[in-house]
């Protein structure tokens, strides 16, 4: 305790350590697959109480998932006790529209008497994982969460990180917590059931992170664009692993995993993407919005003299090559100044927008010329 | 990335560092007091957006608090911008009964456009701080929270720690997060407005932590019991600082601040205290319930042969000396097995109950003899 005149002070200081595995596999629920059993073993040599929550959209295309869960649990009775039937929750963005799903899950957690050492195993897309994560992160101040992302976006981005959230009061991701998962098990087999639009969505995040971080990865995506456009596993799977790995590295090595200070998430192109999703009431999905946002901020980077014309053309080529449209009528309704202000508030502190100073080289700027940005929006429209 | 047969794995690993000051002072809102200005300065050399939330019960006895806040802010305009008038929230346990207060605060935070670098300054008792903490911990995944606890219990225990919570689905503290504050400013002047019952409540936590951790502190409490019974500042203030300091040390040095593993909070006597509060619908306050719980588990420790009769008598003497009654008719309604099970669930994992193996020496046991515990409840009743 230090004393200085009329104030005495105790300085509290400690660190909280987190560690979790992010696995890539196939047939994760196959009783012989060691990935999930290893996860439960990491929780101690006990028989663990587990509640499985699954995405309704997924159950619709994979009705045998319920059997697979039962088979897995009965093959691993020494490790796993299912506390009840699989809880189905609404899939896609509706899962995180307000607190309906979260409240329902918190109530189920309470009813089953789950404790902080029990497990929630969440199987679904990014939005479902976000909502389940918020419920798991707040019940008893945090129950162990194993995420099994079933979309490309979930596996290479949202599902491997340390955040959860739901939309509230008309703002995307307004409520949430930082709550690292107990483990992430990415099962590539789930991708086979996805529609083209969902598959494509996840490619946008890979292009985004490659552009700001990893020129070699961008060149690979460029070279693989036809295989990616056809969603060939030989191109999709390495793309997912590399993208997830860059995200994990950013969290680990960035020095500020919970973004207390000026640490920035990998959100190139996201300020407009967030608004576009809201403006079109979800008609433009997150991946599509990110592709548009990346195109817009790349164009702005070029017009600001940061990026060469050649690099810009290559970015457009990759995005269009994998099947994104680089314009949407909804863009015309974008209030640029308001969107930037909402983004600033979302980040906290002063505005910081990522631009490109080359392929693989993101740079932060503190100001955006709204008039120039408007011209970029118009130019994307004319181009289309 | 490691490969083992059909699973490849990336191991994510990082630490999150927390540091915050816990200050003890008087007249914290006096423009000349450096405590709060130093807190805001720690947030950066900017002008900070601040929303003040205050306990209605406190405002009723300290109507000049609103003026004091305004005076403070106008004397420190370089540091502080009040985004709106002080938000008054219902005081005492009703603040954390369900999510009403939390929802209201989240909405106010959204309306004022607070960001992750903005401040909530919460002035009130432990329950108010808990509810404000949950709102601050979840809006934008965490807004900076400065706690100004105004009760003894808030200043020496609940207000200095890393948790927040509200009651939900009939369970105490069922929803919450681990969210260390940005700073804690304990202003002793607030204690002058407290009724005797509130003042006494905080002494129970000091007796509790002394009993399990610090024999010298227990002897001091014992020696000071008449001054404590009269709530003399010369006895109360060192008691508060010492008790807060033991709590902070437990969090810092315990190795598991967020209680992921087997780390235990300092909750001697709490398994029955939690139930008694619920059973009596709050008629027995938290401090009174803790005093009863401490008496009960001390008696049980004695009957189990862990504690000497002399030590037990001394514990009863201190608790009664500072004014606690060691029986309540509500105790008769206590379902011991059910209360232990709920406590186990709340902690997570297997049951672990703190008993005493001497003054200042807490020990953990994994089982309670319910029949013997019932006899202890009866014995407390007969004693009264």
C-alpha cells in the first residue's frame, strides 16, 4: 500500500492465462476420432456433464447429426454424460437478434444444473456460436464452451477467436463478452452441406486477412481462385487453416487479446460491411458485405495514392474470381460519416481505419475523406 | 500446428494482464482530491466521456451528491465530460433481482454512444455495483468501470474484486462475468450515512476472512470488538483496508483469479448464507447471513474435532460482540443437502466446503455430514 497525502492505494496486478486447442479434422463425432475425446480429457479425468446445442438449419440438412451425437456419447460414456437431448436453436443471424436465444439457453443451463466445470458443445454457424457463447460466458460467469463451427466463416474466423456477442438496441454485436473457448473442433465434413453462398462468404475473410497481413497467402488465394470458386476441398481446406492460423496469431501475438487499448481486430473493410448488413436487413450476408467493404477500402487506398493500380486490379480480380459482386444497390444508402462514427464507438477510442499500402500491408489511418469515399462508392456502382 | 493421424491442431495460448488501483480516501469528489483525477489520467491524456450511475438509497440520504458530481466534473473539464445526468438505480438487492436494472443501463450506455474507452462511474452498495458491473461488462464487451463502493461490504469485499452478477431463475448470482474494474475508489465518508445494520454487515466478511487466513487480524478484530460494535472510524477503517487487502491478495496470489480450476473464493460460511438470504427473501441481509454461516460452520468444525472449544467460544464472542445474532428462525427451513448441491453447482466441479482447523486456518473438505450439520443448526437455535 502506498500513501500520498490524503489517498492510500493498493495496486492490484495479475495475469489470467488462457490456452485452447483449435483442431481441424473430419468426422469429428465418429467414435474413433480422438479430437473430441481429447478435448474432454483436457477437462480432467472425470465423467463430464455435457449439453449439446445445435443449429436448426444444420439439423435440417443433417438429420443424422442427432444419432451421431448419441453414438459418440455412448461410445465415450467414461468421459461424457449428456444431460439432455440436443437443444436446437434458430440458425443464422436470427440467433443473435436480441436476447431471445441467449435467455432460452441460460434457462436450459440453469434447469440442467450445469456448473462451471460442465460443457456446452455448440455445433453451428458463426451467429449460433456467438449467441451460445454469450449464454455460456454469462451463466455462472462462464461455462466451458467447445465450439464446432460448421461454416467456412465459423471455421476460419469467428469460431476460433475469443469473443461472443448478440445484436441489441439496433446495434450489431452490442452485447457480448471476451470469453475464450475451451476448445474449437473444426470438422471439414460440415462444409459439404453448405450452399454456395455460405461457402463463398468465408473466402472473403481469407482475402481480407491475406491483404493486410500476408502477401504470400494472397498470392496463393490468387492462384487458387478457380478452385476456390468451385469450392474444391483441396483449395478450401488449406485456405481455412491458414486464415484461422492468422487470426489466432493476431490474438496471441498482438499483445492485447481483449482489446483494452489500441489493439485492433482484423477488420479491414468492416466499417462499411457492418452498416451494409444492417441497411439491407441481412439480405447482404456478412461475407458478401466484407467482400464489398474490402473492395471499397482498396479502391479508396488506391485513390489516396497508397496502393498501385495493378494491385487494386488484382484484388478485384480475386474477389470477382471467387464469385463476389463488388456492388450492391444498398451501398447508395450508406451514410458514410454515421457509419464511421458507429464503427469508432464500436472499437472504442478514436477512429482507426485499416487501408492498404500494398498487398499484405495493412496501415491504420485516423481519418477518412468522406467526399472521396463517396466517389469510391459511386465508382464501384459505375464499374458494375 | 501438430499432426497426429486424422487430427491437426493449433495450440492457442496467451495471457491477459490486468492492473487496477484500489484507493482509500475521504471526500473523493472534492475537486482537490487527486484520487479520481489520477484514475481518469490512467485512462489516457484525453478528455474522457463519463456516465455516473448512483444508488437511489444513497441519493436519498445524500441529495448533495448530484452537486458534488457536477462540481467535480466542472473542476476537471480537461479530464471529464459528463455525457448526461446521473442515472439513479434502485438500491440494495432489488438492483440485481433479474435483468431489469441491467437492461436499463445497457440501453442508457447505447443511447449515449459510450465506447470501450468511455467510463462508467458507479457509486453505491455492493448489489448496485454488481448490476452496474454486469451492464458495463457486457456492453461493447466491456466498458471501463470505476467503482465507488459506499457500504462497508462494498469497500472491504464485493467492490474490490473481479466479479459482477445478478440473480436469475431464482438463483443468486446466476448471471455475471469476470470483469476487473478500471479502478476502485473507497471513500470512507460514505460510511457516515449508513444505518447500523449496514455498517455491521461488512464486519462479518472481515471476521470470515480473518478466520480462514489471518490469525493476527482475527485477534485485532477481537480486541477492537467494542469499537467495531460502536462503528468507530478508528476501528472500522483499518478493518476495511485489511479485509480488502486480503481479498486482493487472494485474487492476485491464488493463481486462478477467474476460478477456472479448483481455485476457491473466500467463501467460508457462504453455502448456508446464500440459501438463507433466498429463504428469507432478503429479510436476512448478506452480512447477517454470513455471520450466521460462519457461526454454523465454526460449530461444525468444532464438532468434527477440528477446532478447539476455546477458539469456537472466541468466534461466537466476536460475532456477538459486534452485534450479530447467531440464530434466525429461517435456519430451520434450510434443506442442507439441497443447499450444498446448489453451492457445488455454483462453484463448479466437486463439492468443497471451507472449515476451520484453528483461528486463521481454513481447510477444505469434500464432504459434509448432513446429520451432524442439522444438529449444529439445532444447537445454534437452542443456544439462542
